[in-house]
């Protein structure tokens, strides 16, 4: 009885299992069969979405990169004139024996005036001829116990020669209403001829450089000295400058 029972029990159990399996399998199998391709297609879509997103990010990156390059090129083109940058010849380049001159004052603040004059000498249009001319002018000035009193000089070929530089100014000998400022000389005698286009273009660059390096106050003015030192031919070149004051810096 016992084994029979057990057999019976087992068969019953088996039939029960079979029944259970019969009942449960279709329920288990169909969802599995359904879920599997669904999971695959979901994963595929997910991968597609991720890949597309990455592609979009990559393409956007490339586009932004190209855009920035174009912008940069454009802004470089928009920046102030690069066709004729300031060609500055420092004092030590043309006058190696230069010593610090004690009579000169330093101006740590921004200057509000530039006086333009001519040197009343020959013109020069190369570093070599200008160096020769400047040394001669200096030795002439030293002979008279004076010194070249210019802050910068501009040659016919558009070079800028440093003399006293930006930070030193000769105190004005006469009391004037105009503020002390830079003395900018044009090398040549412009009583009868006009300064060269390159000289004037260089002057523009010089003003811009002086302002951007904060040696000149943004509201600076440009003055003539007097008819002798600033002949009409030279003054005429600055008439169009918005900073031109139309006044003499040495007027009483
Ligand atoms: C400049 O030239 C004029 C004549 O062209 C002359 O009278 C004048 O003395 C010269 N200026 C200087 C400072 O040599
Ligand atoms: C340079 O200046 C000298 C005189 O100072 C003149 O004879 C010569 O023609 C000038 N050269 C140029 C290229 O302007
Ligand atoms: C320097 O002085 C001499 C003699 O007075 C004169 O002939 C010469 O032109 C002067 N040179 C300059 C650059 O002023
Ligand atoms: C130049 O200065 C020296 C002393 O520094 C003096 O002996 C000489 O007389 C002065 N020359 C002139 C022309 O002022």
C-alpha cells in the first residue's frame, strides 16, 4: 500500500506537475516569447537613440568648432589696422649710449595731450639714415646744453623712434592752459611739403597704441605748438582727427 500509495502519490504528483506544467508553461512561454524580441527591439532602439545622440553631439561639436574658427577669423579681420602696425625703434636701438636724463619727470598718470611738431630737418626713410640723422640732431642739441625734447619721432617711411618714451615729459618752460602731454615730432621740414601718408598712418597707430596701453587718456586732445614748429602743412594732416583741438599748446 505504501509503495502503491507512494506511486499513486507520485503519479498524482507527477500528473499534478504535468498539469501544472501544462497550465503554467503556455502562460510562462508566451510572455517569454513575446518579451524576448520586444527586449531586443527596445535595446536596438535605445542603441540607435544613443548613437544618434552621440552623432548629433559630434556634428554639433564640429559645427561649433568651424563656427568659432570663422568667428575668430572674422574678429581678427575686424580688429584695428594690421596692415601697418607700429614699427617702434627703441631709444637703445638708435642710441646705445643713452643714459637716464635726470631733468625729466616721470608721469605715472595718463596724459591728456599730444603736441605735434616737425623737426625742421631733412627727411629720412630708412632705419640707417634715420639713426644717422637722429644722432646728429642729438649731438647738435647737446652742444647747446639742451636735449632732444621729443617723446617720439616719426620718419617718412612710417617708423616710430622712441626718444624720451611715454613716461618722461620735459616740464613746460612757459605756463600754458593745455595739460602737459607727449611731444610727437615728424622728421622733416613741412613748411613747404606735406608729411607722407605713411607718416600720418603711423601717427594714427601711435595714438591708438598709446591709448590702448593707457599712456594717453581716452579724452586726450592733439595740439599744434605754433606756426613755426607746426607748419600749416603738418597741421592740415590732423584736421580730420576727432581729437584735433585747433589750438596751440604754447599759447598763453
Ligand atoms: C624749413 O624750410 C623752410 C624753407 O623751405 C626754411 O625757411 C625753414 O628755415 C626750415 N625750417 C627749419 C627749422 O630749418
Ligand atoms: C628717401 O629719402 C631720400 C632723401 O632723404 C630720397 O632721395 C629718396 O628718394 C627716398 N627714398 C624713398 C624710397 O622714398
Ligand atoms: C647740426 O648743426 C649743424 C651746424 O649748425 C647744421 O649744419 C646741421 O644741419 C645740424 N643738423 C641737424 C640734424 O640739425
Ligand atoms: C653747457 O653746460 C656747461 C656745464 O654743464 C657750461 O660750462 C657751458 O657754459 C654750457 N654751455 C652753454 C652754451 O650753455
